[in-house]
C-alpha cells in the first residue's frame, strides 16, 4: 500500500479495507520479498511497484492491441485533455468537482473509493471532506497512479485523511463486499467495457445506505441532433453515450441524473439500498376489472401462451 497519513491522525489499520484477489476475492499474503502479494491457493502473484499494489486483472497479454502512442507521458495527455475539456465546454473545474463530491453525502470519517481516479484529480477535494477518513485511489494505469502519488507526496499531506493508491480494474475490484461508505467514478466509465458488471462491482463494495456517483462523457440527448451536437460527437464519439440507467441494480434507490459541464457530461448517482423497493403485488384494484398486479400478470401470461399455441 502507498499512503499519505497525517501523523497527528493515524487511523487504526483494522479500519482499512483489505486487498483481496480480484478474481476469487480470497485473502492475499505478503510475499517473502516484501514486494508482492500472493493468493496462496491459486498461486496468483501481484507485484507492489513503488509502494503501490498492482492488482489489475486480467493481466496484459503479448497479443493485446497496442496502446495508443502519444507525444508526451500519459499523465500529461490526461491532464491536457481535462484542461481543454473544461475550457471548451465553459465550466469551472473546481466548482464542478465540488458539486459532484457533494452528491456522495460524506461523513468526516467515511471510507471512500475513487474508482478509475487517473492521476487523482479529485484527491485533494475528497481529502478535505474526509479529515478523519480513508480514501482509496484505484486505476488501471500504474503510470497515472505513480504520478499522482508522487505529486501528492511532494505537496505534503496537509490532511488527516489516509490516502492509499492501488492498481485495479473497475470490473474486478480487489475488495470485500461492503468495504466503502461511498464510491466515486469520474471519467472512464464509458470505456470499462461492461456497464452492468462495473456498476455491480461498485455496488458490491459499497455499504448499504452509501452513495455511488458516476460521471462521464455523454452530450445531452436533446442537443445531439443539433449542428453543435453533431460536431461534438464527431470530435469525440464517447459523447454519444447515455447514462447507464439500465445497468443499475434492483437495490438502487434515490436515483438522480444530471447533465453538467456544458451539458457534455452526465452525472448518475444512487443510494445502495438493502433490498429492492417493496411493491404490494396483491393489493386488490378497485373497479369492475378487479384483480391484483400479480393476478393480472398471470392472466396476461396465460393469454400469451394460448395465442402461441394457436
């Protein structure tokens, strides 16, 4: 683990969500070299690079498509893109990020996951909301994590929030169920590849009552047919994405959707309930037709089956 705690406020290590094998969710053991984590049963080995555990699964393969090449380091590409985006769509970055973090409803001692955090653009803001809390920053890119962790260390802690950086695939989070009070994901969601699994993973690691906030590119649907909308989507095809509402779990409650950053990004958030919202399926309807939700559904199924047999 790589963390930057304030020496005046040291949280009990027992409060830290433990790393688990991202596939089987089995406990990991520290390797004899002190620079790796091992799942004893499968023998899977995960390296620790510069104090940051690399728990990304699946591992890159030799026949994987070659990653795009840029004229500068990846972190510089990401930071330049963010700066350009806020300028192009006319929004104040600090104000917008604060609005997004507000949606998490954080307590000062909360345990929070910033999922696909990149270089940690939300880190200082989250730390300020978590003076006695714990923040986990995860990302697929070890390069981005290393840059963010190094920059934060150079700036100094300046907070009582314990901050931990970890390599992880959003589809295979290396944490136990109900590890976090809230989960944030700003950017990257559209490229996770499996929205249902991604949200299921975020839901799995969030405690009942916690909020999940997802923000990513998605030009407002009512503006896409306009000339400006067509040009925006042409410039960045990810702008054609819609909020992944259909991928939400049945325990999602208090669901909210908002378009922000000049209507170029969607913000979808919800609270994780203990169970689906109850519906009285057997409450009788008033009126001549009568019946209940359940009996009317059963009758409709019977009609469809009879029609299929004709």
